[in-house]
C-alpha cells in the first residue's frame, strides 16, 4: 500500500480523534458556564446526543452530504459500510469518521441554545432531526460539491458549515424556549446567572484550542508538503489575538479584565479563522482573530440587551464570529493560497469572492434558522412544550430529569427521623438555584 496513503490516513485519524475530544471541551464549557444544579444533565445529554448524531450520520447524513445526487443534496451512500472512496488519497473509513466528528460538533453547538431549560426528550428528537435535515444540506452545498461549491465558496474547515449552522439552530431554540427563570427583570434589565466554575470553562477552552488543530490542520486531509503546519500556525495566532482583543475591550469598557470574556475571545478567534486558515497569510490570521475578539464582546452584550438568553454565548462565539470568519476570506485570501474560489478584495480579487462569501452566510444562516425554527415549533406542539416546568427548572434538571445530582456531595442530608423502627432520610438541596 502507498506510503503517502497510509500517512494521510494516519494524520486525518489523529485529526478525527482531536475533533471528537472537543466534545469533552464543550461538556466542560457548557457545564462551567451554567449552574451547579444542571451539571450532570448537561454532561450526560452531550454524550447521549453525540451518540445519536453518530448513528444518524452513518445512516443518512454522510450520504446526503457526499453521495451522488444533485447540487442541492446527495442521494446515495447511505448506511456507510467501510468502503474506500475513489480518488480520496486516504482511507475511506477515516474520512467518514473525520466528517462524523464535524457533524457532532455542530450539533453540540446547536444545543447551547437549549441549556438549563429544555426537556431531555427535546434534545433526543432534535438531535435526530438536526442530523438529517439541517446540517447535511448545508455541508453538501459547500463540501459535497453542491451549488455553493460550484460558485467557489471558501470554507476550509467550517466557519459556516459547522459553526454558523449550529449557532442558527441555537438561535431558533433560544427564541422558542424563552429566557431562563430569573434572567430578566420586569424593567428589561438582565441578571447575571453566573456559571458555577470558571476553572472548568478555562480548561474547556484549552481542550478546544488543542482540538482545533485537528479541526483545521486535519482538514488538509494530507501530509503533502506539511501544509498542515502552516494551517496550525494561523489557527494558533488567531486564537491568541482573540484572547488579547477580548481582554482589552472588556478592560476598557467594564474597567476589569473579564475572565469569561477572555475565554470567549479565544474561541471567537478560533471560530473565525476556521474558514480562512488555509487561504490567508499569518498577519491576516492575527487580524482576523483580533477583530473576532472585539466582535464577540459587543455581540454578547447586544443579545443580552435584546433579551435573548444565550447561556453559552453560542450565538456570538459561533454565529457572529462564524459570519466574520466566512467573510474574511473575501478580504484576505491570497492568490497563491486561494485554491478554492478567487483572491480576496485586498489582493486584487475585487468584490467577487466577498460576494460569494456573503451569499453563503445569508443562505446557510437563513436555512439553518428557518428549518430549525419550524422543526422546533412542530416539536413544541406535539410534545406539549419543549421546556421543563417552572418547578423542575428551579430545582434543576439533574434531579428533575435524571433523579440525581451531578454534585451529590453538595446535598446536605437532614437529621435522621425514626418512625416505627424505620429510618427515613430527607435531603435538602443546597445548590445554587
């Protein structure tokens, strides 16, 4: 067997493992950004929904994206059985697993809009629907040879396909589910329902940062000329610039270097560079990440003022930064690196590529939001609501949906009461409501 084929397969397999490991990063991010009483629920449902998404991708998702069909959707290769793909240059099963991991990340992002108030059944059903109806068409249009690919849409590793798609689904969920209890006062002012563990969120960002090397550099699908190293450098520089920008702007506006905002800045830089990491020079990667760090700060504040309760900042980190990252190639793509589409505006390419990028943002964002909104509205009508009851939300989804707390040692037992030789122990939760 050809050595290059084996090396390509090994490299992309490493990338797939890194991307799947990012699911762990999202568990810590979402858990640390929310309250203690929902920690076990968030961790468990993330693993469960990734499992559901994996099965759906195997059954139909892969075929809808990469199967032979038309410019709108693939119509073959369902129930993938491990066969090789002609002309791919690496193992077919490895490529399948790599693409499955991306679909799982987009689904995880979408569920950020459900946090702390959705029924477990809503997660289960929407995981199926998103994995079949929402994600695959957009991925086919851009990565599967669909109509946006024919127009030269540049999205190397998924600022649009993965991040914007997930964010728009999260946006639909936040609107339908409405804000969490206690988030907003009657006068419209917002309360800070702070996450319970900033150490978790910081660790999550580090895990995601490392995983992003699989996300972006792994998307080269090849070890030829070690181009993946250049992509990795751009990825790291954008993340670093995002941290600095978010810290600086928060310090200027708030008078303090806000830790959650710094972490969101790193993620925004990573999301933004995902589309352009293989198409732009290093100086542009720094600028793209820096602008993303500023945008995420103002975007989070904007959505909060509009009473859009987004506990994980999915709309800003993955939506706003995803839009900017997608558009950035229309400005900064160089003639030497723009193997897809054309050079950007600042490199003599005119407005053509920027127009293609904007078209992709509008169409894909609108599709993901509208379809998700319709699906969730139908689910809401058929399921007697997507949201847990007020009482269940107050006591926390750990106990109301699963019957046990993620932090059982934080539940303080009341004194033992003996009645007729029987002992009953009542417990009183001492968790942050």
